[in-house]
C-alpha cells in the first residue's frame, strides 16, 4: 500500500479539521463546511477548490502537434496558442485511457492536464508512443491548481490582478498573469457547470494564494469547497468522471462526449477505427440520465433493469442539491435509452422505478 501524497494545502486542511480521504492517491477533504453549503455557494456565489492533485505534463518539440494528433481524439490543429481543448485518449479498441485538457502554449509547446489517478499510467502511455521530435516532462509536483468557480468568480479574482479578466473567454487562457504578485496561468474552464477560472501557480505559492482569495472573496460569500461538492456539481452538469462514466471499457462515444471525438480529422489516431465503426453502426450502450420515481437514491454500481433483463448499471447517482431530485447517470443498453423510458434500479435487493430523462440535469443561465 503506497502512502497517500499531499497537496500544498495539507497543513491548512489539518488546521481546519477537515475530514481527509484518499482520492487519486492524494489526501483531500470530502467537505469543509458541508457538501450542501459548498454546492449552493458555487451555484449562487462562489467556491474555491484545491485541485492540485491533477497531473500536468509539458510537451515540446517540432513534432508535438503531430504526436498529439495521433494520441488524442480531438483535432489539436484547431487550437491556437492561448486555447484550451477538452479531449480523450483511447486504446485501439476505443476504450478510454483518460480524458484530459490540452493547453496550447505555442506552435510547438503544450500543457496536458490529466486525472490524478491516471498520472503514472498516462505518462507511461504517452512516453511509450513518443517520437524523436518531442520531449515530455511530468511537472505535476511543481504546479499547483486552484479552481475558483461560481457567478462571483470573476469579480473576486479581478480584485487581485490588474489584468482585465474579460480578455479570457471560455476555453482560453493566459500565461504569466500576476495574481497578488504570484505568476499564474489562468484558464476560463472548470468542472462545475458555472463560470469560473482554473489557476495554475507554483506549488509553494498555492497556500498563500488560497488565503488571499478567501479573504478577498469574503464579501461575495466565497467559501472553500471539497471533493463532495465538486462531485455533485459536475454530476448535475453531466460532466464525466474517469472511472465512472469513462474507463478502459467505456468509449468516449458511449460516455456522451462525442463532441471531443473528431473521426473526420485527417490524422490517424489511436482508437479511430473502433470509434468510426461505433459511429457508423451506432453504439450498443450509452450513458443516460435517470430520475427516480420511487423513493430511493441510485448509487454507483446499482444494476438497472427492464423487466427481468439487466440492461446496465448506475455510474453516478445522488440527491441533486440544486434540484432536490434523486438522479443518476447510468450506462445502459441503447434500446432502452430513449427519454421517457421506464426502468428499474436494484436498490439493495429491491426494484425501484425510474425514468430516463434529458441531461444535463442543470444548466447555468
């Protein structure tokens, strides 16, 4: 059993008395003031997350774009310097290695942001396919990441920088922005369904920046948030979590992120043949939203039935804090995936009725 790693805010969490759990090999808080309070803060005001467990790789060289075009499903050639792009990496059979963000720093340099639990696997996967014109470096232990999310995020962040944040549009970024004298890469992305910014800064400066943001955002109602609210927020916005909606056995098309799969790009990429076939023939199963009709909460791993036929299972489920409904995402046989279809969820040995519904469950105005 390997020892859990810590983020730059570990000592801060200990002082707060936050309950820490292992997530992706890192000790992180599930909640700080309470999942519901933290969730509501992000939806209505603002929340601050420590996301320093995510992995950051630097990729450079004259062959960097061509290499990425071979490794990922999205069309990297469409990204200009200053653009952030969501994509997936696949195995030859179409299963997902990981979903990730690509930041185009220049014509020949990129930053890749990968899921914490997949850092080692992803680095090895990329390294095994690396060509002579590219260099890959794991900078995960040097770069910290804070996510400031919610309707008040821009107003709060603007207090600590002279840079006009309106210049950063959705899915773009700026390097070298001084946040209270801390040089940072700022991107207008997030994982909550709200407007917000992700702040990449030097590892040793993260705690200082965390405290500054909380102080400056106090009047706007900014509070620190943990993993629990991060999960309920991304779930309501129908954003996938690797290991649940995406995995080595679940393709990006089955997971519902087909917008990030450009099978018509000129470059051949790993998994393309399998994904083209899935597009042509249609997927046999897909991730759908379900809403419970009977009184029960669908949980990860619960089996889903149509009559006596098992048609799939729940990938994520909870009581939605925003909507007050018991909702789930489920990977099921496509024959039963139409909105309005009635299904049964096996909740601890008892069948409970649910209905397939449209997603995302929540969309910000």
